[in-house]
């Protein structure tokens, strides 16, 4: 947070709300009109009523002006009314002088009445306006509190809160930003949102638009407190989610560790038992038993070294350390070499096209070997595994079809999880082969997936992007 | 060869193979099984004199097999357990297994334990039990160490008697509490620790490094003959 704190907010405080020329013009015209109308009425009524008592009728001109425009216009209207009364009705008419001193007194009373009445009206008007403003503010706060308590994501709400706040503050628009204050956007004045000595965020109003100062002082602390609560709630929610994710990943790790330790211990136990027996001078081992013990050591150490290799591959893949070295290969060659590494030529039948792929040969061979080995493992001993290579314009697909028990719908993805074992099978290796196959396939821009209907055997497929045959290789 | 018949139960083919050869070499007749069902069928068809049983089997667990076996056979059972299976191990011992070894185990240890459980099996409910320099007369309720009479409280004597009657065998806390204090006290392990410490002070030459009454951490206690190979 290297940003310097923004300058303290100095909101200009206009004593009289600046008024638009339009408002003033309309006010003045209406005032003149009102005085004219009352003057007209007095003309009409004058024959029947002593004229002096009719001056009070000007109150009906002053009052609506005071209510609608306030005291600043009502006062001139009072004076104008009295002048009009004097000019038109008090002798000598059509002059501003008065013949009778009594009339001076009456005129003064009327003027005072008009002023008092207009002040009362203006005050009522201000109260009403202020009450409306406060109602708007509390309605917004209440709605905001409800929304936030209902658990809506704070980020989604901010825009709406901003525009509602703009109405409350009497500005065209307002933008809320959470967190520590940044440099304010140009043409905007920032107002800090602070709660409990902490900056919750900043609200920006357009520069030059005069926010309602009383509303700013009243509304912003309440808004800040609410936002602070919401931010805190969001934070706690996020932390709870993170803690849950961590807990799950811990569970997974524990399960993995358990699986690994079981898979390491079983071959170790076999080896240790066999070695212990061979070294024990008190045992009378037949040649046949000796052979069995040696074979146990052989098979179990091979199993151990394969497991360690698989674990290394898997951790390299997960750490992103298995960078492929792509070269051009004919996919059917890779398939045949994979079959040969398994020593399974008699049990695997390869057919189909020979698309060109640009991949790491060793890694893709490993993918294919793992898929074929898996298929062999789940096929009956004398059954053939079929490998079919097809190619579209974009993709080459190798399908490895076995004649085993097939996969349930919910297993189609799970078989690719490390340490997943199909069914109650406990002696089929550590369950890493398919996970590794998927990892290497992805590293080479390909995909591996399973297709199956239970009871009809499983199909494992590898798709790789195909390459156009380069011109110099074309026959 | 027609040695004592041992049934080996494990679902790992290589472990099974190695154990088969080892036990044959030690003069036993070996039967093997890879599942709980196979184990019970084999034990019923040709009752073994001892059973070596993996705790984790594809179709069940060693505890259930032990319990089933105990309902009609008193052949001693040695459980093969692994680190991380402590709870299952205790459950199997509580269900009547006689001892355990932890994978990967040494052949010597397994063979010694096997000899111990088989030897114990031959001993009937003798009224006088001798373990090293210890001599316990069950009917007279008298215990001596090297000919010297040891003064024991009734509970101390019963604890020593139960351990001696099963000497060499690992007895779980629960089993000892049940035998000495009764089923209602099965979970009061602290009783046991206090009495074991009293007993050691009276029978051990050096109570701080016991040679007769051994602690099996997390599992229970075992009374052994210091001259024995286990």
C-alpha cells in the first residue's frame, strides 16, 4: 500500500443551495402572477368590502410561494404585495405615498403577517423535505442491511448501492470502492467510508456536484458500518471455504499416504520375509522353497521399483516438471513399440490408420503402454486386446478395447484418480497407471478418457492433435 | 514332513509364497488362504494347530475371522498388522487373537512367536505355574520368586495368575481388567497400570527395567520367561 492517503475530504458547504436560473425564473414569474391575481380579486371584491381590510388577501399569494420556493422568494413577494396594495388601492392611488397614517400601520401589519406566515410555511417545507430525506436514507440502509444479511455477494451489490446512495446524497452518480483508498478517478471527489477507525472503502461523487452535506455526515457512517459488517462477513465466508478446501485436500493426502504406505509395505514384507528365511541357518529349505523365496524377492523388488517410478512420474506431472520434447511420429509405430515394451505382442491386435503426430515419443508410448497394460489386466487370460487407430482432420484417436468386466458409469472418471482401484481388486498395482497416462497425454496436448458399458468390456481412448504431413515428407 | 499344521492367511500372493516356504523350512505343514472365506473353510476342513492371519482381507477383516474361529477352535492366532492399523490390531486381540507381529516383520520374530503360542497351547490348566524364577500355586494362592514367598493383595495375585496362565501371550488391557476385576471394569485402564507397577516392585529384580512383566505399548501386557527367546 504505497499510495499516499488521499487528501482529507473537504466538501464545500453552500449556505443556500445553489439554484438553477430556470428555478429562479419560474419562481419570479409565478410570484408576479400570484400578486397580479390577488390584486385582480381585490379589484373585484372592493365595491362590497372596506378596501383596507382586503390587504390580508395577499397572504394567499405569499403562502404558496413560501411553500414551493421558500423564504428567499416569499420575502420579496410580501414586499411586492404591499407595494401593489398601496399603488392600486390606498389613497392616493397610483402613488406610493399614503394620505392616511392609519394606512401605514395597516400596511405594516400586513407585511409582518406575510413575512411570519411565509417563514412558517418555509419551515414546514424544510421539515418535510428533511423528513423525506431521512426516510430515504433509512429505507436504503434497511434494505442494504437486509440484502447483506441475506448473504448476497457484496461485490454484486455495490453498483446498486452506489446508485441508490447517489439519490440519497442528491448527486447524479456515486461509485463505491472497497478497500484502502486509491488515487481518485479524475473529475470525482472522494469521501472516505470509515468504520471503527478503519477505512472500509471510498465513495466517489462527480467533482462539482454538491452532495447534500447533512446527508453525507449522517448517512456515510451508517453505510460504512454496514459495509464493514458485510466485508467482514465475506471474509469469514471465504476463510471458511478455504478451510474446508484445505480439510478436503488433507483428507485426500491422508488417503494417498495410506495407499502409498500400504503399497510400499506389501512388497517390503515379501522381500524381508524371503531374505530372513534364506539367511536363517536353522531353517531346512528345499531347493524348491529356495526358488520360491528368490522369486518373491525378484517380483516384489520389481514391483517396488515400478511403484517408486510411478510415484516419481506422478509427482513430476503434478509439479509440471514433465516437459515433453515433441518430435514427429507415426502413431501406429508408437502403439507397436508400446506393445513390445509390455512383451504382449501375442495378446494385442493393432489395426487402423497411421496418422502423424508431433509428441514426445517416450511419454506417449508410456500412455499407450499403461492403457494396454490396464486392458490386459482386466481381460480374461486368453482374450485379445484390440487397439484401433482412427484419424479425423484434427485428431488421431487410439482406442484400446478390452474384454473385461467393463466399468460402471460412476467409475468412468474415477479410474483416472491416483490410487483408485477397480472393484475389490487388491493386487493390481497401486492404481497409478491411468492417472499417469492422463497426465502425460495432457502434457502432449491430448486427452484420455474411458468408455464402457458394464459387462461389455471397457474402452480407453487417447486423442492427440494430428499434424499435416510436411511437404518434404510427402511421397 | 508332518509337522504341526499352520494356516497362513494373506491376500498378497508374494507374502503368502514367502511365508509358505519359510514355515515349511521350519518344519511346519503349511496351509494357505487368500480370503476370509477360504481361511474359515480351510480351518474347518483340516483344523490347524496355529493360524497366521493378515488383518486386512479382501472380503472381511482378521478380527471377524478370529471371532468366528474362536467360536469353535482354540488354535492360537497370530495377527499380521501394519503401522496405522493399531485399532484393528487391538480389536483382533480382544476378539481372541493371541499375539501380533507388525509388517514388515523379521522371520525370526515370527517363528519365535509361533513357537511360543504353540508351546503354551500344550500346557493344561496346571495348578502350579512356573515362569523363570516365578512359581505360582493357583490353588494355594501362593507366589514365590526364587523360593522366597511374595506378599500379594488378592487383586495383585489374580493379575499375576491371569498373566502366568497365559504367559508369553499378549493380554490386552481390556482382557486383563475383565479377568481380574470383572466385565464392569473393562475400561478402567488406570487400575491396571497401578497394579502392574505394584506387582513389578514385588516380582521384578529391577522394577525400573522389567524382565518378566513387559509392556506392549498401546496394546497390553505380557508375562515372559526372561530365559525364553521371545
